[in-house]
């Protein structure tokens, strides 16, 4: 695959790997909107306390509070984000101006009628106006340095891609970054550079590129009538955690505007959505940090005792470190308590542990039966490599003897759409232990895909609650 130039990536994109952390525009807008509410409510609350409304009877304070909150709600409706714009209008002063107008109107009402509710409304609107004013330069700096960006690759080239690139070029100031194009055609039909965007390789190179780089969206620029070709392109992509859209520029479908998802002035049709997006992803990460931190504190004394037992039982390190496949298949170092004799360890996990396996130590047998050998993976959860709940991480290039997991289970890579977990749906269904038959990995993959397709906070909580009885049963654990 052609290597990406080290300079400009077209349409103002930053060099790959040049930004250590970043937010998508949608995530940045969600955070900004939440804090807008916080600032406005804080201002309203401060004024309410200064007027002594908290000390008044409920019926006496209610009219002022209702008027203040109603004014705040009206302001939120009038300044609601523009769903078609990547930054939803937070990169412009329009929203701040509207809040300022509302603050002046409410302030005039307070001056004329001396109604405390108008004062509450005025200060809440002024706080929101101040927040929106502060955000404008912050968003502009963030997009300029690539901290806030929507990273896109184009599947298709030539004339079909030109209209898409023209639309996206107008969104450069809102963080849209086109990393490159992928097309099977050569020469004049698909030039090496198109509107400053390089052609990075053929369609077959696209899945590997997405797995190695941080990509948010793939836009397919072929016309809808090329169904067979679109299906061929999508076949290796649906397993990846990216949004996939179709830009039907010359579509004869005649769809109404509401049928499309708009990115600025670019009309797109949804083909696939990534799982765990936006608030769901924020909730799941917060859940992992909070509950993972609590479990770590609770488990530390037990982990210390296990470490001592391993040290006394057999020579070798306390922890076993192994490269495993994580989110989008990227390798990470998973931690476990060592359960095998160090000289007989299996770094590649090619030879699964069998019942009464001589490689397992005395302490290791107990740890494996109770799954306590997995406790150090709480460190992986806190570090962000894993989640508390998700598909169990397999070793890189997962195999069991001559059984290649990816070869015998169609769609195997789809389990990497989310972070791997300490426990998962497959584990509470009893699919634990060694993988010796193709059916073993297929059943686990089916459970993993069920989890990804039906994820909810309640499902995570249910799996965590049912994990303990599943572990205590000791089924298939040795």
C-alpha cells in the first residue's frame, strides 16, 4: 500500500500520528452543550440564592423559578445545535449573540417589573452567552491543531469522488479531515492526487488502513446503481468500528431531504453505524473507570496474597504478559497471574491448557478454575485497553493447534468493534475453556456479536451480576 506523505494530507488534514488525543466534532459538541446547561443553571441558582428563594415557601418561590427555568428552556430551544454542521454552530458567535439578546430582554423585564424570575432568566442567559463566546476560539484552535476532527477516507476516486471532495473542502474549518482515497483504477480515471488528497492504495488496502489508523467515517462515492461493486467493497468493512456512508450524487432514487444524513451540504445515506458512539461510549468508559477503580481497591489485598502464593509455589515472574488483540484488532499487553510453570509457558497461546495439564502449577490450577488469574486485567481496564464487559481478548493471530479462529469463523474481526472485556456474554453462557473445535469459536463469536448488536448499560450490569455464579460453577475451567 502506498505510504502517506509526511506533509499535507489534503483538505488541511494533520499528519497521521501527529495528534496524541482528539475529540470528534460530535463528541465535542455534546460536551459543550452539557456544560452550557451547567453554566446557565449555575447562574440561575446563584441568583435564586441571592434573592433568598430557597428560604421562601414553595408556593411563593415557584413562580420565579418557573419563569427562570422556562426562559432557560426557551434559550436552549432557540440555540439548539445545527445537526448538519459538524461543529453544530459552536464555532460561530451566532449562538452567543442570541443568548445575549435573551439576557438583555430578561434584564429589561426585571428593570421594568422587578420580577425575580426575569433576573434568574437574565443571569442564566448571560452565563450561557459567556460560555458560547469562550467556546468559539477554543473550537477554532482545536480544529486547527487537529484536536477536534472528523477523519474521513473515500472509497472510490475519479469523477465520482470530485463532488464529495468539493463539499468536504468547505468543511475544513469545522474539523473535517480527508486522509485519502482508495480506488482500484489507475491513470487519468483515478489520479494519484485529487484536490490535494492522495490516493493511498486499492480497495483491498482499505481495511488494513482503517485498522491501523484512527478513522471515523468511510464515504463510498460510487453511484447506488453500482450495487454489486458497493457490496464487494463493504464486505471486508462492516466488521470495522467506523461509520460507512454512501454519497449518491447522481442517484435516481428521488429521496426526500429527510431521508439523508447531512454533513454540511453533503447528502449521505447510512450503510453501517459504529457501535457505542457518543454518549454510549462516554457512559461505558465512565462505568469502567468508576466500577473498575472500586474493584481494584477491593481486590488489592487478595491480589497481594495471590502474588505471594505464586512466588512461593514455583520460580518465575508473578505476572504473565501476552500480546492480545484489542479494539480494531490493535495489539496490547494483557496481564494475568502466571498459572503455568515459567519454563513451559505458551506465549502464542497455540496449545490450549487441557484437563490435568502438567504445565499448570498447583496455585495456577486454583487460579484458573476460579478465574482469579484474570484479576490483573483490571489494570488493563483502567488503562483503557479493555472494558469490564466485552468479547474476551484473544492472542494476536489467535490459533489453537492448527485451528485458525479467523479462518473458521466468518466475520471474526467484527468482535473487535468494541474493546475486549474481563467478562462477556459468551462467558455467562458457559462458553469457556479450551477451543478445540471450529464450533467452539463460532459459538463464542455468535455471543460476542449478539453483545455488540444489543449493547445497553443494563446488559453490562446483567453480565457482571451473572459472572460470579458462572465462575463459581467452574464449568469448562481448567
